[in-house]
C-alpha cells in the first residue's frame, strides 16, 4: 500500500487539520509523564491525572486561546484520553464547561485576577450544575444564591439533600479549586432563574468555610475525586456573579435581568453544553479509533489453529473480520459524521445556534458514543484475555465510554428531546412515500443503501408526526408523546445513520488517492449494509428489499470483508497512531516480547536449569 493512501485517509479523517491542530498534541503524549504506572491506588491514579493535566496545560497555548479556536478544543478532547481517560474529564470540565463559562460571561476587569488564575491553571475549576435529586434537569435545580444588598454578597446555600451538587470534583482538598456553580439567583424577593457563580471550594489545604463534600463511590478505572458538594450559607462576593449580558446591577444596586424570558437566559448561561457535546464525541471517536487500531494489529499477529494448520493469524477468519471490519467501518463513519458537525458548528453564528445545528450536534453525540461503546466492546472481546488488561488500553476505553454516554446530556433523554423537536417542526399531512425499487440493485452499492436509509428516516418521521396528531383517542400531550417516543428515538437515530453514510460516501468522492478511494468505498458499503441488516424486517415489510436480498445479506457482508482485508492495515494507518504512542503491548510489532517486557517475565530461552540439574 502506498504512503499517499495513508496521507489521504489522514487528511479526510482529520479534516485537513492534522498538522496545524493535532500533531503537537500527538507528540506531547510521548512525554514520559504519560508512561503507564502500575500498582496505583485509585487516589494515586486520580492525583496522577491532575499532574498529567498540568503537563498538558504547560505544553500548550493558554486556555483562553484554545477556547478561541474550537478545532483546537476538539483536538484537546481527543488525544490525552488515549493514555489516561481521567485527563479528558479534568481538561474538558476546566477548559470548556467552567473556564468557557467564565470567558463567555465573566471576562470583566473586576474579575481579571480570577480569570487569570484559571487561565494559568493555578486552580482547577469544577463545574457544579447537576444535583442529586434532579440529574440532568438543571433548569429545576434548587441551590440558591440570595443577594444581600447590605454586604453586596450572595448567600449560597443548599436547601436539602436533593439539591447537593453531584459528581463534581471536590474530593481532593489539597488541590486548589475555584468552581463554577449554577445556582438560582434570588434578589429583592424575586427568583430570577439559574445563573453561574464563581465560588472558591478549596484553597489547596482544606475546603473553604461553609463548603462541604463527601466522596462518591469508586468508579472503575477512573480515580478522580467525584463527590457530593453542598453549601451552608457561603458568602460569595457580588462580582463573582457571571451575568454576562443576561443581567446587571444598576447604579442603585438592584439586579436587573436582561429582557426576554427566563428560559432564554438559562440556555444562554448553559451555552458551553453544545461545544461540550462535540468534545465528548471527539473523545469517543478517538478512543474508538485507538481500540480498532490495537485490535487489528493484534489480530494480524495472534496465531490460532485451522483445518490443516496451527499458525493462522486470527484475522484470516471471516468471523473475526466481520466483527473488526464492521467496527472499522463504524469508526470511519462516526469520525466523518463528527467532522461534519464540527464544520457546521464553527460556521454558525456565535449567538443563537439554529435548530438544525442543535439537532445535528445532539444526534452526533448520542450516535457516536453509542456506536463507539459497541465498537470498543467488540474490540475488547476479539482480543480475548489480553483485552482485559488496562495496559492494553481497550478496557479503559470502555470505562471512558460509559461516562461519555451520560456526559453533556444522557443519550436517551437527549435523543428523545431532539426527536420531539424534529417531530414538532412539521405537520402530519404528509402522505406515505413509495419505497425505492430494490429490483436489480446491488447490496454493496452505497447509493442504493443510502436511498433505502433515507426512505426509512422519512417514513419514521411521517409516522411519528401522524401518531402525535392522532386525536381519535382522548389523550393528554404527555400520553401522546409517551406513545410516540420510542418511534421518535428510532427516527432520530435513522437521521444520524443516514447523515453518517452521506459523509462516508462524500469522503469516497473527495479521496485523491485511488487506493484510499477504493478502501473507503468498501467501508461505506459495509457500514450501510450493517445498518440495513439491523432493520431488515422493516425494509422487507415495506418493499425496500426483496426476500432474496434479505437472505443474501450475510453473504454480502462476508464478501465485503474479504475485499476489505487487503486494505485493513492502510485504513488504520490513516489514524496517525503508533505502538510507541499507545504503549499497548498487543499493538507492538512483536506483542509477545512487548508483553513479557511489561510483566517482567522471561521467555523459555532465558530459563536457566536449576543448580545441580
């Protein structure tokens, strides 16, 4: 395979930005601070994640500069988690959610000292929004900040256990913390809704007066100091309110909220969630690519028996190919879908993201994290016992994805909300559309696969709108939505799949290298075919597939795997990964030697006979 194919695939996967946006992050991960450390307690692993986060911060431009370039922020989300999944959480909470909120709403002269403190990473900034009793329903949170005009301070208080801040990093009291706390602003007897406040949590020695924290139970792999945090009448200076353009204090010291309704102010206060979802997807697809890279390199070396021989690489088995090449196709599709969402986000106006962008980002977040969860699980299983060890990375990526599925909006809730918005945008008058004629169409033809996927998306949307509008039964709005929600989820997922296949087929069209174009075309066919197989009964029932085509689906998938096999190494080379970077023994050129070196074991040739033997 040619180096030009690898370069072309890298160009497509990194949207032509690898050298300018990603390369120095890649090189930073070669620093010894990221070398594996064995035998750490969970607390020691958590402290190491803070040390590594500081190393990343010291090696790069300031956070304020990274926030000014969303592509750079997304790259930062993607790389460090390949070697320490906890570093992703620390960096993204500090850079995007917390400091991003300060930049958006608190870049004022009177806050310059605190702004610079966070920009220098003298203190880490937890983001405290979610509450124990309300989960992702941040609009209903009950932590309150009551303004005391006499002292020009807010009194921050947690009224009961349900309002305790949940999962924020407050456990390590010897690490300075200056948190962004979402609280209900109350002034002059009026509840003005949820606003962000800067609140010092710990000074590097102990928790600050009135701040209380208790550790959450341990999480697999990630030893961070997640905790429950609550406030007992903590005095917060008035200047620490991050009001931005959402309100102000007038010359008489009276708080004046900005014109408009409370919900718009709330969404403005929470506007770092949208780029945060793209950061989450960046980490997910990065981990998915690394898992596939490791699993395929190991599969090419791992020998097994076969009829007539006992030294066959396991990747030669069609069953292994189907699992890993499908994972490879999904990883390419999700990466290219994410690139599309990033481009749309960076091209949109900074204020008031259009509804279509919100739909695209939310669907991308949900679909990419769900798909990469499955990809990583498949890769771990296909690596056998070696896949269990943290040193081989894949098991740790599984833990990362469990968190990402929930982060920045639980996937099912997020996708259901998005589906409801899409359904509400149209009416129920659309008539059913005829299915594409499947006769004479090839199952490995991405254009045909796209046509039938588009048909499924349109029909699911039409049916959902009709179901919501059905007034033949006496139902409340909630009952109508509850009857429709699962179909809505399927529709939103179908939109994501269709868009991902469009992005993958567009990459085929824009590939410059013949080898890259051929390999991508085969991946596009396998990805589309995989999705068709998932809902084959639906397509058969509606005449989008013939019975003969449905029966042939497994054979077509196997045939595509056989054709992809010669391109597998080139396709993963496009990820710009290496064994030296990942430090996973099973990804090494000689995994047996690498594994022995990591464990301190000796091969049979090094075993000495016992004395006197």
